């Protein structure tokens, strides 16, 4: 099994798919690195220059916001579903 990643339409220009599978990842940080390996350029949309997750990109593991878990150190296991959700602003 693997971790299922739901990719927003704004990042599908990298993945060409709405859903991708990542094997052998144990944390959000490792997931981001694996996504960059598989889809070059995507990491710059997810992380800032210091490698920190961007504030306007939200990650959910099984519908739980990682900001209320362990952030980028949040553990992942086979069968987990990670949603990447860009923040929406407007008025």
C-alpha cells in the first residue's frame, strides 16, 4: 500500500493527475521530498526558500489539519490520505 495524495487543480500541472500515490513515506516532510523527486518543481509551490511549508498551503492527513498534529513531522502510514488544500482569499 501507499499514501494517497489528493492534488489541487493548481498543482496538477506538475502531476497531470488529481490523485497520486507515494510509497515508503513516513512523514509530511518526506512526502514533500518524494513529490519533488517524482514531479520536479512542485516543492517550490509547497515550501518557502527555507524549506518550511507555506502558510497558504494546508495539509490534511485523514481530514485532520497537520497544524494541530505535528506539522511537517506528522507521521504517515500506508493507507493514509493526504489532502493538499491551497488557502482561498477574497472578499
